[in-house]
C-alpha cells in the first residue's frame, strides 16, 4: 500500500487539469482532481467554448446579410432575422455538452472528483475547503492548475449588467445599441465581431499607440481594414479608460496615455472590459511555503514546471501549469504543460517549447500566429548576429479563396535566410486558425523552409497560401 492517498492530486479542473488527469491515469497513476467551481474552468464555461459558439452564430448572420457577396455568387436571400436568446441558448447548450463530456471522461477512467477549494497545506498534502468543513488528502505529487480571471483595471466598476467582463458577455444577456470595448486584443476583437454582426454600434478603446498591439504590425494593418474600418466601430488609441461608472448611461472618462489629461467623457449603453487576464494563485497556501507570487501574482516555475521559492530553489513534488504560470495564457498551452508534468513525474522529463505554440483570434476572417513578430525577430537577429527576412503571400491569388469569394487575407513568414529556420508565421484570412498549425508543426520539428518548399499541398486548398510562402522563402536565399 502507498503511504499517500493518491499518486497525483490536481487542483483545478480546467483544460490543463483535465488533460493532465487523463494522461496520468493512462500512465497508471492514481489521480484525484479538486475543483471549487464549474468543471472545465474558464475555457469550457466562460472562454473559448461559449465565445466560439457566439462567433459561429453571429458569423452566419453576418454572412447571410452580406447580400452583395452572396449575389456575386448567384445566391439571393430574404430578410435575415435572428433571436438573441436562441443564440445565447446555443452557446449555453455547447458549454453544458462540453462540461458533461469532460466530467464523464474523468469518471469513466476512475479519477476521483473532489468539490471544494484546494490549497497546499504542507509538502505532499492538500487541504480542501468544502461547505461541510475541511479535509486533508495526501499525494506523492501535487499539480496546481488554478487558471485566471478577467483583469479589471483600477477606476472601473463592474456591475455585470451595464459594465461587464468576458465572463458575463458570453451569456449574451443583451445587445446594447452602443457598446464600448476596452482593449483590442483577442477578447476585444472577438466580441467586436459578435456585437457588430448583431447590429450594435461599437467604440473600441486601446491604451497602446497602435490597435491590436500584440499582433505583427503588417497583419494588424491588414486586419484593421477588414475587421474594424468597414464596420460600425470607432476606435481610440493611446487612450486610457480611467474611470468607468455603470448605469444608464455608462460613463467612461478617457485620458490621454502620454499627457495624462482627460480628453473626453463617453456616455454609452454598455461597456465590455477586455483588458486581459490575471492569475488565480492567492489563498492557495503558496506564500506560507516560501513562494513569492510577485506583483503580478503568477506562480514561479522552472523549465520542468516545478514551483520555485523566492530564493530560486524548487519545491519537490509541487508543480504548476496553465494561466497561473503566466507563460502563454492559452488553453492548449495548459494542456501541453499538464502532459509534460505527468511525463516528468513518470521519469521521462519533458519541457514545453513556448515559441512554437500557435494562437488565434476567431474573428471573421480569423487571425493566427506562431513564434515572433517581425520587429521581435529583427531585434533577436541584431542581438545574436543573424539576418532576418520575411515573405508575404495573399489570399487574393488563392483558387479556393477566390471560389469562396473570401479573398481578404495575407500570410507572412519570418525566417533566417542562412539556415532556413522559421522564426514566426502570421496569417489573416479564411480559416487562418486551422492553417497556422502546419507552420507551428514545422517550427516545432525544426524543418527549414528549404525542405518545406518541396512538401506537396492539396490543390485547390487554402493551405497553398503557406505552400507559396515556403517556396518564396526558399527562393529568397534561405539555406543557400
């Protein structure tokens, strides 16, 4: 008999915790998972899944209302109507289905599900707070996967009805006539896509000097021309929303980021705060065992995701994954980390290469990328003494995109001409989120563009947009 209740106890049943539990059982580990809220975490309940359901439904409305586009293909439609509540119900149904599937998969393989707030009591011991009191369980290894919550900047007051975060927005309880969206990252762009398709007027407010600041500048420029300019969206950049007050109307005080002077006060029907996310790592007992969460609250980990103390030493048998580690706040990053931890526990140490993890915004059309932007790659090249080149290809020359009547789009490949190594790939266009995977896999397997130029792509498909980019890069002196 083992001296522990479990081989592995996982705190947090989001995508990362779930994936780790599934892999742990397949490796023969007796596993329990502790969850204080809904099984499935942010992704299933308040993030990726419901937002994609809303984007799918609103995207259909946008497509069917684009009569000019349809008529060009010989298709005529009548007046397109939608039911807000039915769209919201569709998203809720998808969430319920995903959550039930997740719970069912854990139960089927014998993972014990414990409801309550889990925290680290001491080495290899977890405290679980429930409505009935406290209980302690022991484990050979503990894995923290507590996730994140939306960040609400100082000066913003959230009431969940007129001023809200993505947690509330996924329920689509209303369609405000005029909504302000604070932030032009993934979350802001996706909800702007949903709200504009369903007839809302939007004001987007970005604190940085450029819109879509996390994207490659060339991609952001092209995407803006399709996702923002022709739609009922006005934009501010270099402006902070310093005070947001709920009500009817919502008032938003706008302050110039450089001069710090108030430049305007907006009155809108609602405000979505989409300013990123912050980790959930407090009240988990970490500070009591010498872990410094720092100003931003992320759990410090080493390359093998062992939790580290303030002095840099690791805490044996205690790991952390997902948003709370602050590496790349994406569901699939958490999954990859969870798998890596289980492999390490089983004596097959594995690390995660964050530079080859792709990401996407599921707008219409989509935006996706993997690796570095061109300015970041050039900075690295300057530091390390190598040249950086980029090539671009366009959807307007792709046969499948032309057939679909969806020719807005660009693919950009950033690479080293001396070795042919891909440093970054960025795509804006139809199905960009699916297309990026080929570039991500190539980067992960370190396949140079000189090899990729000879890979055969199905014709006619959108994948030929990347095929052409590989060939152009190889022809631009890569590897010669």
